[in-house]
C-alpha cells in the first residue's frame, strides 16, 4: 500500500485580525464561561462550533436589540455606527475585535463621505464588513460586485473608489482602469489587506509545487472562494473541501505530492486534521 506525500502551506491559516478576535473570545470564555458574539466570529463552521462548545453564543442584530447588560464581542469584520448606538442604549459592553485594517478603512470612508464624495465600494452585497463600511455613509454609498454592475448606475464624472479589504487587487485596478478608459475621473483608494493580497502570490507559488492541492475553507468565506480560484487557475488538480470527511480517495494516486492550504478564515487545526486523514488514505 502506498501513501501520499503531504505538506501544509505555512502561510495559510488565520490572518492577524481573526487570530486577535479568537484570542479575545477565548480569554473571556476562560474567565466567565460564556460570551455573546455578534455574527459568526469567523466564516468557518468548524471553528465556530469549537468555540460554541466552549460557551460562545452567536447572536444576530435582532437579538442584539433585545439583549441588555451583557458583554458582546464585535468580530474582525467591524460594525456600522448603529451597532454602537444600540450598545449604548442597552447598557451592553462591546468587546471590539474589529480588525485594525477594517477600522482604518471605515475612518477613511467616513471622512470621504463627510467631504461629500460620491463613494463606490467594490465588495460583496450583504457581507458583514461591507455593511460596516456602508454604515459610515448613512448607507448612501453604492456597493458593486463587478464592473458591469457598476456601469448600470448613473455615474458622476468623478468617482471615489474603495474596496472591501479581502477583494482581489488585480480586479480593483482593472475596474479603475476601465473606468478611466471610459473618461471618468477616479480617485482609487486601494484599501485591500496586504495579508490577503500577498497570499495570492504565495498561493500560486505553493500550488504549482504539488501534483494535487486540497484547499480547506468554510463555504461562507468570500476570501476562500477567491483564493481557491487562485489555486485552481495555477493547478487544475485543486479540490475545495470544508472538512476532512469530504476528502475522496479517487482524487489521489499512490505517491502523489499533496499541498494543503486555506483561506484567512481557515484554522490551522483543521488543515492538520485534513493532513492526518490524507496520510491515512489508502490510494492505488
């Protein structure tokens, strides 16, 4: 019986914003045994379940409005101003684990909006981070997912462009260039997190070194979808899974080299579980 040769990508795993939020949550759970968290702490079901077993209670905005005199964690994605208002009215203590990169972007969008700029945000509709950004503009900014959608709007001659922090840098600049070609004046604020955009390049390099690549990510992770595509474009033998149980022996052949990588929301322990399962696989 032959085995696979398996390597985990050292650059994959949680970005610092997520590490920080989870560390804060774990410290408080150790102290008081439970903690409310507004929305999934990270877009990874396995990690969320692990923390729920330790006492994390995930609530939505509706439940937040009904909660009083409790501590609530704000996750790395950040929140719109009205969440802070609700906390004040309900005597809630906010434990703010908003990522510093996201907070900086919120402040930049707010000051742009205060100067009456017409703001357009390249991002995913309804995404937690995007809702926090929109809140800085009283929900007046326009969110778009691609250039075609943007061009359906009646655009002013001068456009102030921002981006959700986990979007692709290449796409952002491509949108800027296409708008300029059409004669618009574009003030492009590249606010993409370098930990995410550098991972594009690192992943291409990583994915090209193996016969097969297993990409581990939660299905809700925007960043996971983008990075999986990067792997797949580099190495057509790339497979997307969200947990070890989804591995299929038919994907592999005896002696294959296999690289395991993941999104900025994929915990290292999950990639290690996938590695252990791969090492036990019986392949022909």
